[in-house]
C-alpha cells in the first residue's frame, strides 16, 4: 500500500508531466518543429505506399529529368526518383541520428556521472581523456573514425556516436558536481546508502531533463555530421538513399540540374532545424523557473 508521501510524489510527477506537455503545446518553436518532424517520420514510414518507384533501381532513360507531374522532385543522374529517395532517406538519416545519439548517451552520461561523483584521480583521468576528444571538432573526429573503421552504415553510426560522447560527459559531470552537494544527497549518503543506488536514484534521475534536451539538439547535429560524411564520400554505400550521399553526388550537376542537390539539401536543413527548434522548446518547457 502506498504511503502518503509516495502518493504526493506521484501526484506531483503527474502534474509536472501535464505541465511540460502544456508548455510544449504553447511554445512557438515546438509548434513549428514538431509538424516538420512528424512529416518526415510519416513519409519515411509510409514510403513504400506513397511512391510507386524503387529508390535503388536504375533507369538511365529518365536521368536528370526536372520536376514534373511524373517525378515531382525530378530524377537523379541514374534516373531514380528523387522524391522517393528522399522519403526512404528519411529512414536512413533518422536511424543514424537516433542510434548515434543513443551510443553517445549510453557511453558519455555514465562516464560523466562517475567522474563528477567520485572526483579525484578518476575525475582527472576521465576529463583529460575528454579533453583529447574535444580537441577534435565533431566532424573531424567522425572522419578519423570512419577512415579507421571503413565506409558503411554501421561504421558511420559508431563514428557519429563516439564523436558525441564528450558532449554528454561534460554535461553529465557538470550536473553531477552540482547535485552531489545538495542536502538530500548528503543525507542519503550519511544514512549509509550504497553509491550505485545514489548514482542512479538521486543523481542520474535528476540529470534526465538536461540529457533529454541535449539529446534532442544532438539528433540534429548527428544527422548533419552523418550527412557531411556522406557528402565527402565517407558515409553509407552510394546505392543507399542517404541524404548526405545524395547531396554529394548532386554537387556535380549544380549548374545543369540543380534539383539533384537542392532537394536533399533542403531535407537536411528542415530536419536539423526541426530538432533544434524542438530542443529549444524542451529546454524552456522543462525549466520550472520560466513562466510560459
């Protein structure tokens, strides 16, 4: 049977969840970002039903056709329908983004929390390693990793994920340094609660909100980094309809057939913008000091 304190806590949690949803629904950035994301998610999921064309099949007789009633966004240099490839590419680009962010979060957050909680030699060693990773810009670190691991979807996800690890380490560590000095953490420590329990229940769970906000923003960065690798020819295999690879191929036809590069580039721009808008909205919605 629940105690009165547990019931009060549950009621407070439910109220705060409703308040966050209310804030998000009223935030102008969320109103703009969420529909864009929903659009690309829907067209990605329903791509086989929305387009009669094969995203991979080559038809040279239809190569470099401008936008028309048959091909609303035109065709590429191999006669493939660009709208179809963009729809299928939404799956690939978002898949890369979500998995890469998950890797960065799963590795970086625990390291940052452990570093900030224990301090001392552990903190020093982990932060010097983080400094080394931060010395490389994200795209450069991803380039080095892909060059080492090789080209391919799995390696791109790993490379982009690892390049985001130091961001999560620093964020989680900063939050932990603040939380560990709060009175309730000192109280449970004095009561003899074990460190793993403190780390999870009283520190990690209180860093979830900033980690969610950072992950939303990081999704846009991950998609942009993956697209950059594809643009440079170090992304997924050329046959896979990934937006960065499409953009890299289309640059050769900018003067004669600009639509080949324009539409994949516009898709990247819109999705990255949408994630940034959603991240800003979440940051404001999760801040109880702001009146929205």
